[in-house]
């Protein structure tokens, strides 16, 4: 990754086949009388600037040559969102500017994915930036966006866990015209990863050499929806095709049931995956089923969960994204290996119940066993992660709405040498602040 000009916001965003769409949207606005489109397009617009200060430290505890990955960076995320022009079909334009600045790194400690790294000398870029426009239109309760888009769906959840957000290039449609039902469909042809300024062809994530990591897809196409049956029950179903790599079907059920003075929560999820087309990533054969049950009482919530992976391969997902299985947002491993059986226990506490609004904590233990690592001819392997989190949003004073987050994980496994997910103690500190510009 080449270092970009210092202080510049590089216009590296949407590649050529998205640009005509954006130009077309602007031309449509240009032929309208200014007072006509300004009523919604400008008057309903808003802008925010988000500052993210991020420190990430991986302290490796195995015998590998690299003993640590440790970096500190500052991120700037500018979001400018227009309203819509008046009329049955409204047009709008959003622009996002992103910049990451290195505060501390060195070649022997790079690789946290906070910053892009040179393949030749392992040096992190001093800064990286991009400008990302999105054209949009709205008809009734249906919204279409094209250009730089974010999707937060179970099969491809845009990763929020580094300095800058991960995005896609493509077109998405979301409709809420039917009461209680949200329909989503889209066509995505490129991904912009969280430590990159470039759109890249999508690949399948392949830690532990699960699949052919170099195989690329021409596009991701998906369709599905979420249905709110009532205030306590929601259903979710999606089909996604990652062309010539794999297909994946997702079903989920979320339910709340009042029990005594608290609420019993149920979260059932399933992913069914198989190869697609020419199967360039290799064989894909996986069924991933999970259940997470919790009980919320006052500021306390206790949760227990189990995830079961079956079939001949690991659970596939797009490299650079999160899969919203039961193990999402773990810090050191994805717990999605072939035949893995995963248990987890979570304790959450909202200190507002004790008179400290804005302060929240979490303890989480995740353990996987029965793991098969075919590339290493290894079976019945184990991994575990203990995770602690403490977050606080300042409630008043000159620093009101500044968010502070500390996360710590202790991860161990018995994988063969050279496998992904090394034994480590990981620490993250994040300071987050969003200011409204208008």
C-alpha cells in the first residue's frame, strides 16, 4: 500500500463503473430550479465528524518469531448526507471522507489492521485517506443507494472493529413499504477493507488455509428480509451468492419473553453454505447452527450459548467482514473452524441501574473444541478466549458524549505451528467522539 499525500483526502473512491451513476444523479439535480430541489435536498441535509483514537496491542505468547503487533492511530470520519428532492421519487447524494493518521508503529510491530502496511518493508503508512460518494433515491418507503455502500447483514456485516469503517462498492435496495417487513437486496462487486484506500475484488476468508484465499469473485448478490411479527418476535431470512465461490442461506429468530421481573431472550441463527459455480475457493460444505439464551434483570444480563459446525469444511465468509454467527466481535479468533463446537457464557451489566448512566461492562468466555484443521492434518483441537470490556459515554460537561472503551482478551489454543490465531493477550483502547456540523 502506497503512502498517500500528507494532508490530502485522496479521491480514490468509487471506480469507473459507479462514477456515471453519480454524475447522472447530479445532472438530474442541475436541471431542476434551485428552490424546488433545495427544499428537501439541502434543508434536510446534515453532517457529522467522528474522531476515533485507537490503540491496539497483540502480545503473542507462543514461540513465533514475531512477538507483538502494536500500533496507535487517529481516525477522522466525515459524513455529509443530503435530504431528498421533492416529488414521488426523491434524489439525494451522500459523501463520506475518511482519513487515518499513524501515531505510533514500527516494522516489527505493524500488522494490527489499523493502518495499511507496505509488503516490502512492513512499514505502516503515515496516513491514508479516501473520498466516498453515494447516490441515492427514495420512492415511498423504498431506498436505493449506489456507489460506496455499507451493509450490516448476517452473511456480510461491515466490520466496525478497526480505525475506519469497511465498505463496499455496489447498489443496494431497502424497502419498508410492508408494515413490519424490511426487504433488502443488493449487488456488490468490490470491497474496501478497513485498512485500505482501494476497492478490491472480494475473496473468502481463509485463516488456517481453510479455502483458496487467492480466488476472487465478480460479485456478491443477495436478497432477503427481516419481519417483526410483534414487539417480542422477529424473523430473518437471506440468500447470498458469492459468484463462483459459495452460496449461503441464513435463517434467524429473535424472541423476548417476560419471566418474573426480567426478560428471557432467545437468539437462534443458522447458516447453510455450499460452493457456487466453478468453486474457485475449493469445496464448501458447512452447516452452522447456534442458540444464545439470556436473562435480563435490572442492569444484569446473563447469557449462555452453543454453536455447532458440521460438514466437511469451515463456515465461509467474505474476507474483511464479520459473519453474524454466535461468535461475532470476538477479538482473537472467529471460532468458525470445521466441525467446531463452541460454548460461550456472557455477563453484561449496565451501571445505569446503580446510578451511573453511560457506563457498561461485559465479561465473556468462549470455548471451542472438536476442531478439524485439514490443511495441517490436525483433529480434535481446542481454543478458548476470555474477554473483558468496559465502556463509558460522558454524560455532561465540556466532554459530553465522548465515548471511552477498553477491551482485553486472553486467547489460547493447541493448534499446530503456523496456524492462524496465535496465543495472545490483546488490549484495545478506543476514544470516540462525534460532533454535528449542522
